[in-house]
C-alpha cells in the first residue's frame, strides 16, 4: 500500500551528533525529526590515513577510515563517497577518505531497543534519478513497525540534502516491543523489483500468519506496491509476500547468478543462511535448529517437514548482521562468496557459495561487533562496527 509521508517528518536545517547504542542487537535513543541539510564537517577522527595493520594469521590488512557513533548500514555512491546511517536517525554523506561528512537528513525514528534508522540502498537508476531508499522503525497506532521510504539526494554549493522524502510501505500489524524490525533492502538484478525484509517483531506466530507481513520477505515495485505475480497472493496471503516463516532477517543480497540469499538470527542457536525461493515457508517458529531462550525445545528442520531448511546454520550463534556477496578483484579467491558481520561473535564470517549450495568458510576475530559488511568500488571489503559496546569505526580490508 502507498502511505502518505508520516506527519512526524518536518523539515529544518540542522546537523548534529548522537549517542551510541546499548545491548546486543541495537541500542536506545530518543525519537528525532527529519532534518535535511547540514554543512560539511571534519570527521572526529580526521587525520592522515594510517597504514593498514595486519593481525597474525589473517589474510587482510585493516585501515580505519572513519569513526561513527552507532552506524547501522552504508552504501557507496558512484564517485566513491558513502552514505552511512546512524541509528539515532541521521543519514550522513561521507567522503571516500572518511575525512569529511555532512548530515543530509534526520529521520523521525523510534530508536528504542533495536529500532533506529537502518538500511540504505541506491536506486538502480540513481545516476539519473538521485533516489535513495532507506528503512527505519517508527511509532504507529497499536505499537511500532518497520518502514520503507525514499528520497532524492540533491547537492548545490557544497551542501547536500535528501529531499522529497516519501513513505512507500510499512509492516502490518504495528505491534508493541522494540525488537526484530529487520528492514534490509535489495533490488532484483534487473532493477524491476525491490525485496524487503520484515522481522517477526519477537511475536513468533505472525511469521506464519498469511495476513501479516511480519516474519516475511516482501517483493515490491520500486514505488512500494506489491509486485504483480507474487506467489502467494492467490492463496489469501498479503499480496506483497514472497516468502514467510522468518525470524529476524538482517541481511539479503543477490548473487551473480540471480539467486537471492538471506541470513537471519535464530533464537538460542540456529542462526541461518537461506536461499530464498518464491512461496516457500522457512519454518519459524515451528522449526529451528535452535531452542527458545527459556530452554524449551523447537523441532529441528528435517526432511519432509514442509519447511525450507537453511543452507548453513550456527550453534552457538554468530548473531549475524549485514550480508554481502563479494564480486571484486582484490580477493579473487573469495569471488562469489557470502560475507556476514558477526555481532555477539565479534567476527567477520565467510560462507562458500557453490551454485545453490553453501558451506561454512572462515570466521575471523574482529575484536568488535560487526554490524555491516560492504564491498567498495575498489574491491576492498568494508566493515562497520556496531558502536555502543564496540567502537563505531569504518574499517577497510585489503589483502595482507
């Protein structure tokens, strides 16, 4: 459904900083208002870029590019600058060297718990349209929900701002609680469809409810409408649903062959990497390779149970954050593999992809909670620390 721009999105010129998050998956901050605009300011860590450091036994060197408060996601512009989201609602435009940044918008987020300003992705036609898609958590009648929105990046006289912000889609129903928003965005390789993740909001059963969009992967048009031909609409499901039976989906990406991969947090054990297929039921909360936090068992995935089993799973958990599929040239041995940020595991995790099969690869200790993984235009791997209990640094990984 096409929703009007939320009334809580007033416009003013302002640029300011925020505080980091608290516990496991996110943190807690007060709601803010949208504030496009801002002027360039030096990064708090602005200085000459230090040389890469190498940790014994790891195949990459690390170079700290910038430091943030509580970053959640990032994406690269064609000119190698970056958009970075801070969970308190700020969207930042950052120079390629990390030395300067400006606030281009402040979004009215509900940042309690795991809420905040979340994913950011460029439109496939960004070079022509300037459109930027993003997600965030918002208060609504009955509780809170994850929202998909977009705006246009406009620059003049050295100042950039995100203009024309409009709400495209919001999860339903809105429910109480502060967890499992998900909110990851991926465009199909042909640019015709937008895939969006909506978590189960820690409510369990909505993931199996055909009328709810919680615990689902959605396929939408770029304007936020349910895509025509979605596989379950004729069976009475919400017309936006592509797959269901998911928990907290914090990474989604297409590989070079057009396969859609997703990772999600399990409960106590059972973090997953899934190959997302249209109309399939991925089992939550009826099947999981983990257990409830209170120790109650959940039936494991098994052949013939009617649920799509994960391709890879972890117990103990890695607490997966962002997901990226590598296609660059700096690390040719990893081309086509999945990279996942580990939150509680404080790790960078690699998963081997082989067609529609997957297997565990490497797990490197990063010493901090990793929220996001992205590939740079130069083929380097970029990781964002979570902030809060960890630092909030952007680190560039290059061959050791």
